[in-house]
């Protein structure tokens, strides 16, 4: 299982970083409208704490929510009840349940160790989509590191938690976040510290689109999952990969 998003960072991410799911949800819901109308099944990869899952369930979708982090899934079960199932699934080797749509936000595949693992996960996702179904995920392009090469450390402090993140781009196809969290204990007196190192593999998203085409999914890479507006546009270097499985 992944060592990313242990309990403290999972809680901090859930409480303070839901804006990415908020940004992606309108476009995803538009893409999946026909899937919902016919009662189709949505498989969500890297559902995390259920931030997008909640949008899907509230819109009337049947959802299987998956993630590699048990701590994230514990939050998802509370935040997004009403799924068909919420289960641990570790890419690229765990089988993805066949579905009428496979969706993922938060550049989940970019957390895999290398380009070959990304390739295998993309192929598995393409094969899991039923004919006529939708694939929608975001992926870090090679330009992701260039856009953030001079990024300054990020810090945020609240009454109950704090986070400090340092950034590095040690190679053209790598982007690293060194994340330190501080979370108050249940009594609210002492701070507990935890450190995680998140390494993202970057790929040429044109390569990803071509790979999907070879496995039955006609896809495009674009700046958003729908309307190219400030409200829905993804951060620079993060591309939405959207496609339909050929029937």
C-alpha cells in the first residue's frame, strides 16, 4: 500500500485543500451526465477523502470509490456515504472494476513510481471502461516542473493544524513535495508532527493520449474537464485527459 497521505496529512488535506475537487466537479459532472441517466457505474481512482465522491453521489451516480491510502478512505466513508463500495485499490496492479466511467482527480497516476507504472495504470483504466463509456483523469505533464521550478515554500496555519511544504524538481520528469504537518491532539494542547515526501512522475501527456488510443479510448488533453474558464481551469502543467471508449 502507498505510504502517502497517512492519518494526519489525510485530515489536513481534507479540511484545507478541497478546492481542487471543487474546481473539477462541474466539468466531471457534465461529462458523466449520460452515464448517470442510464444508471451506469462510476469507478473513481484515488478518491482520497471523498471530496469529488461526494459531488458524484449527491448528483445521483452509482460510485465505487477507491484509494491506496486506508487513512483517506476512512475519511471518505464518513464524508461521502452512499457509494456502492469504498475500497483500497493500489495502482497499477490491483484490478480496476469494470465501469461505465473511470474518473480520477488530484493527479493520482502521477504518484506512481515511474513512466512504466503510469503506462500500466492508463492501460488498466482504458480496459476497465465499458464500450461507449467515459475516461476522465488529470495528469502532470512534463511542463509541470517548469511552471514551478522557482516555487517558494508554502505554509498555512490554523487553530488545529499547520502545514509546511517545500518544492523541488530534481529531474525533468520529477516533482517533489517535502510536506510537514502539525496537528493538535484530541485535548487541543500538544502538537503532533509528521513528515511525508511526495514524488510525482511527469509524462508527456501527448504520449498518454496516443497510448489510450492504442487501447480503445479516443482522448484529448486540455486545460480543464469542461469550460475553459478561470473557475474550472486546472493549474499550469496539470492536464485533463478526457476520452470515450470505442464501442
